[in-house]
C-alpha cells in the first residue's frame, strides 16, 4: 500500500510546542495533510503515555489508531475530501548530552517502540537515568551508544534512528558538538543504525556525498511543534501497513517499498549556510574559510552550517549517487505558497481561507502539492496560486539561505510578478 | 611466589612519605582536605606489609563507612597484589566480629539479632504505648547518646532511666542488640576481660575520619592499642561535622593526652582545589578556636575568584544555578543557544561535574522542583524513594490487599482512604474481634452482622467490602494497567491528591504497570507487587550517573566536584538555627560550611538571597556571618534576579527559565 509517513513530531508536552498537539488534532491534521502514519512523539512523558493508553487502540501490528469515541469528535472538522485512516506509531526523541573522547557531545536520537509494553520497559530504564517527566523530549546524560544498547536490551524491535544528523548543535554529525562519523558515536553498534534523519537543513544529494551513509536509509520528518508544520517533510512508503512493514523497508532499503522522501528546500533550513545571527551575517562555506571562521562584524566565531559541514566530511564529489539513493521531491507548505502569492504571511486569515477552499474541494495537502492536475486547482482557486504550485513542483523558486538559527526564505514570484495581486484579492 | 611488588614512594610528597614509612608508635595525621589522605592510608598499609615485615592479620584499619572500607580494600589490593588483606571495616563491623567470637563472656546468646532503627521504634512502642513516632525517636536518640558516651541506665539522667532500663530489658528478652550496643558491649567485654584483648592479633591500628569518633569508639581504640601502642589516627578536626551523632572533636585534639610520644604529621598540600578556593576556605575556618594551625597550599594554577551571588529570592537563586550550568554546558537546548548565542563550552564539562549543596532538605525540595522544570539531568542524595510517596504507597497497598486480603498492613492502610467512616476506633474494634476469634482481619471484616459496630459503621464497612470484592473480581479479568486505572477512578485518587507532582507520580506508576500487561491478569499483579517491593530498597545515589548532584552539606563529605554551588548562605541556614533553640552551634556550623567549600576543584559559587520564603512568608534574610571572613580580593560579586517573560500566546513557555 502506498502511503506517506511523518515519524518525528512533538506533543504538547514538549517545550515550545503548541497546546493543540494532542492526539485528536494530530488525527485531524494528518488527514488534512495527507499523512497515513504519524509518530506519537514523546512517549517517555508519563502524561502523554497515559493519554496514548487512553485514546489509542491497537490497529495493525505495531500501529495504533484513535479510538472511535475520540475520532467522532474530530470528524466534522475534517473535510470530506481528506477523510482517511490515520495510524500512530510509538516514537520519542531523546536528547543526549555527555562527554566522549574528551569532548562534550550533544546528540538527538529518535526511538521507536513496537508496543506499549516495550515503551513502558524503556521508560523505566530511562527514568532511572534521568528526568523524563518534565519535557516530552527529555535530556539525559546518557551516551548515545548506551541508549542504543538499552533499546536493544528491551526489544530487538526497539529501533534507534539518529535525528536531523546535520544540525550544528545537537546532531551526530553536527559541527559544534557532534562526531566526524557515525561510527565514532556508536562504535561497534554502528551496524544497528540502518536509517538516519536528514533534517530540514539537508537534502539527499548533500548526504550522498558521504560514503559512510551508503548503507543507511535517509528519512525525512517534520519535527513539527505545531499542526501546521506536519508533513513539511515526509517519507513515501509502498509496503505493508505495519510496524514491521515500515522497518523492513527501511532496513533493507528496498526501492519497491521505500519510495523516497519529501524534502524542505535545504536553503530554508536555519543552519544551511554559515553565519552569525546577532550580526545578521550570512556566508557560504568558501567565504567562511576566507574569513578564518570569524564573523567580520564582531570577530566572534561563526556557527558553521550544514553545507560547510558536509563539505568537510564529504568523500565524494557533488552529483554522486549510490545504491541507496532514493528519489526525492522538494516541497513548500501550501500555506506558504499561498502566502507568498498573495503577498501576506502564511498565518493570515486570507491564506487560511484560500487554503481551505482548495483543500475542501480537492483533497489533502500533499496530493495538491504533488499529484493534482493544475487545471483542477485553477478551477477552485486563482490562476496565480496554481502557477505557484507548478513553479514549486518544477523547483523554479528563488532561495535565500538560512544560517545560525535564522530560517531561510523562498520567493516563488519576483516582486514585479505580484503587480496584479490586488485584483486577485477581490475574488476573496 | 610472586615477586615483591614495590611501592612507588616518589608519588608522595615529603609529609605523605613520612606518614607512610613510619608506623611504630602513636601517630596523629592531620590531613587537610584534598591532601591525598586515602592514598596515604593505602600506601602506609601496603608499606607495612610489603616492606615492614608485618603480617596482614596484625593490621587493623577502621573506616567511617562501608563504602569507604570497600574503596580502601580495592586500593590496597591493587598495591599488595595476591597477599591476604588486613581487617578493613567500620567500627561496627569490627565490634560485631569480636562479639560473635566472645558473646558467651557477656551472657549474650549466640545468635543474637541486630535491630535497625525501625526495629528500635517497634520495641519502644511497646514500652511507651501511646506515643507518636517522633517522641519515640527522641527517647531513642537520648539513649543512643548515652551509649555513645558509655553511660549505663543507672548513670543516665533521672527522667530517662526508666525508659532506658526497660528498653535494654526488652532487647535482652528479644535477644537483640542495637547499633550502639555493638560498640558499648565490645567496650565492656574488652574492659572486663583483658584476656580477650590478649588474644586479638591486632598490633597496628589505623583509624580514618578520626574526628568523627565518639567516646565509646575512642575507649575501644584505647583498649586495643594498649598492648603495642602502635596507633595511627587520621583525620581533620576542621571537618568534624557529626556532633549531633555524638562525635567528639576533643578525641582528635586531645589525642596526645592519652598517647605519650605522639608524633604529629600534617598533610598540607592540597591537590584538589585552586589557590583561591583554598584561601577562602582557610580564612573561614581559621576563626574557629579549636582550629589546628596549618598551612594548606597548592601547586595548582590560579583559578577564578570565588563567586558570591546575591539573588533576589530563592527562585532567583535556583535560576542562577541552572543558568550557570546551562552556560558552562554550552547550552542544553536550542532555545538557550539561539537566544543568547552561547558558544560551546571549551572546558567540556559534563553534568556530573556540578554539585549543588544546601543545609536543609527543605531547600533541597525547592531546588529539586526547579531542576525538574529545567530538564537538566540531576540526582539527589537523600531523595525520597518514589515508592515511599504517599500516593504511590496508597495504590500499592490497594493492589497488595486485592492480591492478598490477608495482607493486614496493606488493608488497614487503605480501608479508610478515601475516608469512608471506618476510622481508627472502628479498626481497633475489628482487630480485637479478629484476635478474640483467632481469625485474619479481613475475615473479621466480613462478619459484619456479629461485629460490635454501630449501624452506620456497619454500612460503611459493607460498602467498602463490596467495592473491594469488585476490585478482586476485576483483578482476575483485566490486565494490570486496566486494574490500576479502575481502582484509581473508583477511589477518585485525583481528588485525594491534587498536587501536580503527586499526580505526575501516579501517571508514572500507571505507565510503569503497562509492561506487566502481557502477563495473565493475576500473575501480572503478583509480579508487579514483587518488583515494586524490591525497588523500595534500592539505593538512589549513583556516583557514575551523568547528572548534576544535589545534596546536603553533610552528605558532601569526602566528595569532590569541579564546580560547586553552595545555596542559602544566610543566617538561620548557614549557620543553622533550630526553631526551638536560641543558640547556634557556631563552631560546628562553620566546619560544615568549610566542608562544603572544600569540595570544589575549579570553581566555587556561594549564593545568598535577599528574601526567602520560609513557613509560607517571604522573609528578609541576612547573608551568613561566615561570608565576612572571606577576603574581599578573592571574591567576585554578582547579583541575580529572576526575569519573568510576558506570555506571548500560543507558543509561550512556562515561567521563563532563560
């Protein structure tokens, strides 16, 4: 069965996360976005765990669905065009901060559990190591490798996937507190790492430049802290809808079962280029090297971004491809496309109205961004929005790279194209 | 035969070497903090065996705790290789060994039992019927004090004599000794029967942490040392902090009175702390009248000044500590890093490099809350075990009773929780009935018609039994987590316990129970009960855990950390003032503060607040008098206030921790 999966999200128990990230809203928004399998996130948090116990029930093996009595309440908020089955998979992100080989390391890992029993056992062990009750993404003074060992000891179906592997500050290959290779982090357990999350700041071709990632299936997830952000990155599966089905596809890298990923434009990621945010200084890797890694405006060290870091670790030229190179497509969330077209922010009411006009008629967001015929979009919405969708499909956009925690920007239309925006507005 | 292992004495400084190579006669080794005392003891012992021609069984090494004894054993076996080990243990383990060999001389039975504090209270309860736990403990403390000072019942204060006498009789009847008896009886044995002393093989005695010995222990040592006069007391009178347990600092200071030709060796080189930390600590302790003159010094490079932070209140105090740790760690979440652009710490600290010291457990609770919110991994010494929390005990007792209704202790605990009109008096009636008819408590409960209870009470009891039997039935049909959920719902436990922390604990217990769901219903319940019983006894502090340590000043003794925070450096806390007393044991409290200060290796942060919430009120507090003794030039002064972030809307955090 073909479906989209977003395996890394955060519940309302995580810091700086919307209060609406509860199971009911996830159920609703997964349908609006077009996601069939969504991670629960945060299963180490005692209250979220009990919420999961209360509101979800087992569906296919290793997957869960929202109980009827809770689903009913949301069903009238889901447009008929989007209605579909939604499945949950138990996941959590652990932040590990520890010393290894004389350096402070900060690495985030995603853990998946095949059942509540396994998750409960894992929680007991992690609870003995640190505090898992305050934040849905707990911070533990636990070596990533030990974390992996604990997962393996609890169940051989308890999987660990390094998260957003390129983020400078909290990733296995991060420039500031990561390692120079996967193996340095997980030592002899490295063969257990069969998948890794590319993160918003990188896309597959950047990762293909490292032969150390050749046997690893690269996945992409939203890391959403609010429903709007769901599926800004996602995975495409065509396999049995079950925990084992999904992980078998990832482990083997079977191209018939794992069809690839949907990616944020890496330039939009907030660590794409190098720079120093306090000084609004952005630099590509070459310029950074010229300036000796210092910010020319204040003299402090710049934060090295992902492009640079990839360059440093790469052992292959650009354009290299290898066995586990999967197809990918760049996405921009529909609200952002609409917003850019109308010249307003994506959170504005106008955008919301236009958005739901399209969704209600044509179906979920991913289908609109990827599959639906342009003519159909034109019938429901205005020509400009339809054109914007095409431009994005074809990658014809202008990119302003992000750096040092500052998100990048995309421009679909150059300023002069927007001259007739006002007249279109009258249609709303 | 293995070649003689040789000791590398070049690792020692001059004073350490002097202590290690001399072992005939009486010695007093005054070891300042961080001066390598443990190494000296280990080397001295090894040297006696390897180069001194002394048999291990002739050596006795007494340590302060079992943990210290184990560490010492490891160290020494590393030095002496395959040879047999000398006796290394605590006073209690030594005296126990002696008593087990010579019990008959004192008319103690061969298989005497040892009573722990819980047992002691049980005994006392039978003597003083209608007293609460706290007053029982007070009496026991006073008796303990007597025994530590070798005071028999006849010699005890008049008002205590009867209770003391009866308590000892009860112990004798039950063929038991308490911890203090072990020492006291050993003293009596050795004092009365010199032939026993002759039989003991110990020719060379070493006592660590000598400053914390009490009179009883001291008198035992004197007897043991009488024959050969080879005794070495090691310690630091400035770190004597157990007066409340009967320790007598005079033992240390007046050691020379009992041993002529005493040689005094001072270990004055500190290997642990920076010059600034040492200077600040020494300046504070020098003011004590019973401070032994010494010159503590270090080779270590100059470090940072001692930081004295004036926080607006206890919340700001916690905030300062947490922010500093986050800063030194280079930020622990992207929020700090992006907001302030903290670059990663070049020092590379780990969580376990930080310690937060406080005077009272009350302060510890408040700090614990702040640390929980911050997400920083931490562990607290002396923290309450999860399974001892009231709300957890209640649920566990329901489960225990459901599993086995004849578990009387469990049943009695929950029979009136929530309040059902089955109070203490009713329970007592049921108990008597059960005793009279020789049946278990629960069986008596079921004989409602014949119980001597009022109609109202009978109804309450009937309702309870109905509910309880429902639970029992449910237990045979539902998986464990469902059973717990049902019980929690039916007893409305979230009404009983409204505090968020307690509710968090209940959620945690529920989540924990899920792993037993795959077992058949009753079996899951049984396994769960066994597992949780086991966890109640587990020791919590793990020194290998990568987490910030929160602990009292007392608990910090013997430990060291690169960065130490001492919180609440205010009058009333440091030095501590008990509510009901006007006096403050200034000298002992000063030593306690000194111990705290000397735990720090690289940095010492001392925080005092302007206001503190005490007994529900915000009271203005004064900085500790001890702070005046720290030379101004070593201090870096700071202020810290809590910044409250205005709520921003959807994505706001809780009260900003940053």
